[in-house]
C-alpha cells in the first residue's frame, strides 16, 4: 500500500517551500510552476477533482525534486 499525503498538506508545503508558486488544474493533473520550472503531473486524486484527496507521496517527492525544493519539503512533511 503506497503512502498517501492529503492535498491540503501539499499546498501548505508549497506555501512554505515555494513562495510565489503558481498552480493550475487541468483535466486530470495539477500543474505547479515555480522558479522557472513546471511540474505538470501532480494527480488530482482518485475519481477526479476533490477538495482534499490523498495523493501518493511518490508524486510529491518527484515534484519537490523537480522544483528544487526537496530538502525543504522533507523538513516540512513526511516524504518517506
């Protein structure tokens, strides 16, 4: 069973670690832009849009690594 992270916790982490980031919802994924980089594959969660779906933590780790905020993200939340 994969480790899951609530979407609202991901938003709080981005507020702390990627100030000024932008996020945009597409049909199935969130696009996160920060510091000239874009991460286009953060899932919406199961069954489309939800208020606070659980997202597999592996996606969050990949996003944080791509955006260059992995160390801050690991301090802010459990990414194991």
